[in-house]
C-alpha cells in the first residue's frame, strides 16, 4: 500500500468518524447546559492565561466604533429634543 492509498484510507476513516459523531449528536439532541458550561470554562481558561479579552480583528473594531458613533448621534439628538 502506497502513501497515497494510506492518505485516502485515513481520509475515509476521518469522514466516517465525523459522520458517526454527527449521528450520535443528532440522536442525543441539543444540550445547552453543557454548551454554556464548556464556553464558560474556555473563557475562564483564557482569562487565567491572560489572553481574555482577546484583541479584536480590524473588521470587528470598525464595527464597534460604528456602533459607538451611532449611539453618540442618538444621544445627541435625544438631548436636543429634550431641551
């Protein structure tokens, strides 16, 4: 068996395992409590390592700045309409 055949066999095995995992998850159904607990554990681990909150990517940073600018305009209009 050549290296190419071994890689193809490995890929088929990975695909079969992924398919089986999806079937098991589908049969078990959603588990929101577990998902939330795992997410909080991950955040705690990141915080313990000193990398939470993480840096924003440039697109997210622009979006945050746009939201802040919109709130400034909304607040300015609200103050002007009050008096």
